[in-house]
């Protein structure tokens, strides 16, 4: 059975071009770039190229920093805890503002800081499923707020947040702004000049790069202590031997992601819409979030009477990999905050399924998925009591 | 945390083959109509339990022979995850052929046991145990409809942890008997709270009537009160034996004396106690800055002796060694 991968918001296939570009750095040019000898120095031109690609991919200026990290979780921890050390522990400011729908690496870092006495505001999303600048305005204060951390696009719904307005509002008030752009790179244009962020984080494996490598953009002039102390790598801002193959792979993955933005916006969107339309004709399904407000690859759908985990179980048995939008597989069954804020029927709270495409998804796969999806829903509804009412 | 916990996301790998089979090919899924029940000469019982809002809901159908109260046929419809479907399926199967009273004895633990591939390996991971509870509850509902009584009549004890079926009485007893101080210890002793964790504290999987944190707090408070009362009762210094006297002296030193010595960097220990006639001699040895302090043999000694005499008994004499 050929399997169909529609969980690209969780991770993506490494582009074969990226894999090839990484290959020489395992057995040929394996030197430590901080060594003085030729094994070390011969890697430098490739690293320089990788950084060029990361800078131009995000429109960073040469005087800004893009620090290599191990993943977005590391980058986000570095920002949230670093701002705590820099501004809150020193008594300059007191509060952090984030959202209820951030990734756990931001939320749990904030919860940790709360345990140290920091005040954190977790903003709700509005009826459209996003946090807008008007909501934010009520929670920030120029003298109190140290950091605002709001994602560029949401992993579950794909909804794109108005980061340009938010960044502008933060700048007007002299507040540092961080955005987790993990779900944005390769899906929408990410330009740190157009959107004046202070910190931006991303992870290579979400855009067809390798796992275990990510990036943290820090605008020139913004002070942030290192999270990893040690050697002089990354200008002393992130110690630890450089993951050369990962960095070089991430550089190419970034370039390809930006080159393919047009394809993503047109072709991936077309396939996503095709899948969405195919699913939406099934009775009592509910697509979450306005289509044009979402990243072009994501669908979050509720199917009345069909519990989420049961549906992904059935899809998986038929070769389609998707994930639950509800928390059923975890220990906590608290309703999804996005669902609650968007006034989605309580009965649908346990029925969310996320399907996320990539530029490697094909039309044939999409058509097969529509068939499989319909059959699975039909089977599970025959077991469920909802359909009998 | 250990080596086996380092790779996450293995939820489905923890389902038994039987859970897999029942989820993929449920055997008793469906409905029983009035006509079908009539044909069997049976009474149709339809019981609903749970709600889609909560993530789990089930409707159980029984065809019951009214003469001998035997369940001739059982079917169900369910909204829930794979383990909920598998649990419902096995539960329905277990009902068939039993009397209503026999069926009432089926618990979620029996359902889970029936889903095991081998008797020593759990059929489902702990956080999914919760899904089998619904199967138990709906039997009670069906039986209450059959007997035309309120469901609570069939509850013989207050259950705190539904997954492991641990009662309020058991938890209170185990805290008391084993002097338990943490929720983790309660879980170790009773398995309460080991599964879906809802009963540990508010804010979990689902709302509960009782939480382990509160039960523990109340039980500990009760135990402390009892201890205090006991202490008050045995407070009569003179009639106590030497061991009890030593305890009373130590408690008094802790409560009233040591903190004052510690301020100055000093301390003391009781090295011996002797009863000679009506006098109880308390032998103390100074520690820290009390050693060699000029007043330790005069003022400090008198202070300790006065305190013990006032608070405990006039017969006490303090001897510094």
C-alpha cells in the first residue's frame, strides 16, 4: 500500500536536493569549523553560503543575527527566558504577553517564568481564530511589558496572524516582539523588514530541511543573553559545535522554500482547496477558519459524530497520515482554545482532524484521500449514535 | 522517566491486538429494534450514557427475558476513540447470557482484562483507561431502567477513581493506616489516579466530585487533630513513663527553646534522662556557640529549666554535661 503523507505541519520529507547537499559533510568535509587546519576551514565557504541563503530568505540585513539553533523549541526558549534575564530579572520591566494558542515551547516557557513570579497574559483568539492588534492593545503597557510573543501562523488551524500590525504596535510602545514563524516559512512570504520583528524563530524540518536544526533571528541592537554557554560559536551567542551538515541543509531548504513560494501559493493551495471541497460535501462537516486567512496547505475539519482519534486511526489503516486537532490522544481533554474562542459547537470539540499538504503532495494522492476519507467517515458514523438521530 | 520513556508518541503501539481487532471489526455494534426484541419474547432496554461534548457517548441495547432476567442480546452505538469502541464491543459481548444482576458486576477492569492479549500486559495505555469506564456506567444505567430505580440506588459506595474503581473509604483508610503524605503514595498503594489522572486535582480530563489532593488534605488534618488531642491527654508529665517524658521534653525544647538558642548560633541535645525520687533530671549537652558561652552554665541553663518547669512539671531539673 502506498502511503499518503498529509501531516506536513508536524514535519516534512527532506527534499532530496537538500539531502544530497548535506552528504559531503558526514564523511568528506567533516572537520570542526572552529579548527584552524584545513579540515575545519574548508567548510567555511559552504557555511557562508548557507547563512547567505538564510539571510536573503528572511530579508535580514547583514548587521542582524541569525543564530543556528537545534530547533524552534530552543529558539523560543532562548527568547522567552533570555528576555526574562535581560529585562525582568533586572527589574526594568515585569510582564510578558503571549496567546493561548502558541506552541507548548512558548506556553510552557512562560508557565515556568510564572513560577518565578513573572506576570504572563495569555491572549484569547477572536471569532476568526486569530489574535489581532486591537486585542493586544488592551494587554500591553510601555513601562511594564517586556515581551510580546505571538506566532506568525497557527500549527493547528493554519490561520495567519496579523504580525505586521502587531509588530508595529509593539514598536510604537517600545516593546520587544517575538514571532514563532515555524508554520510560516515556505508557506507565506516572511520578510523581517516589512514586519519589524525583534526576534523570529524557525525550524528546518518544517520546510523540507533536516530535523535538529533551526534558526533564531535577532535584530541588530537587541540584547539577548545566550541560552547555551560555552565556546565562541555563533559569535558567543549560541555555544556548541556547529551542526555543519544541518546548517548547510537548512540553507538550501530555505532557498528552495522561498523559490517555491509561488508554487505553494498556487499549486499547493489548489490541491488543498480540492481536498477541502471534497471533504466539505460530506454532510455535517465543518471546516475551521476562513480559507483565505489560512496558510495554503492546512485544513482543520470537524466531522460530526466521528471522534478525532478514531478517524485518524481509520485513515491510517487506509494509508493516510493525518493528525488530531483535538487533545484526545493526550491526558488532558480540555477543549481546544481555538475551538472555544471561535464558538464552535461543543459537540465538535473532540472531532477535529488536521490535514496538511506540502509541495510534494500530488493530485492523485488528494483524490485518493477524498475517497478514503469518505469511506472512513461512513464506517465510523455507522458505529456512532449521532447518525441514528 | 527512564530509557523506555525516551521515545514518545507510542500511544497506538500500546493497544493490544484485541483492541485493534475490535476497533477495526466490531462484532456487536448496531441496534436492537422493538420488533426484534418482541420476536425473542424479550423486553427492550435502551440506555444512553455520556455526551459527545465530553468526547465519549454510548447507547446500549439489551433484549432481556423478563421471566429469568437474562440478557438474550446486547448491541451498542458509540461515539468515541478506538479504545472506547473496542471496550463497548467487549462489554456488550460480556452482557450476553448473563442476568441483569450478573451484568451489573461487570466493571471496566473486567472489560480491560478481556481486551488483554496476555493476562500480564495491559490492553490500553493508562490515559485511555478512562474510555472503558463509560462501558461500565452504561450497564448500570441499563439495569436501573430495567429495575425502574434511580441509578444511584445501584451505587453501593462512593467511587473516587473510576478507572481503577477505588472508593473514598479505601483511600481514607490507606492514608490513615500507612500514614501517607503525598498523592503519589496514594497512587502507589491503591492505583487511584494512575490512569486518566482526572481524580488527582481539579482541571484534569474531567470534573469529579472528589479529588485526591483534597481527600489527602482532609485526612491529614483529621490525623493531626487526633494527634494533638492524644498529646493533650498524655500531657500529664508526672504519670508518664520515661520514654513519654523524653518525648514531651523534646517537643517542648523544639517549640520553645531551640529557636532562641539558634539565633545566637547555638543548640543543645538531650543526652540522658533519669528519675531520682520525685525529680526528673534532664541531661543536656550544648552545641555550637553555646559551648563555652559564659552564661551557658547560669542564665541559659536557668532559662531552659524554667521553661520546662513552667510548661511541663515543677519536678524537672536540668543538668549540663
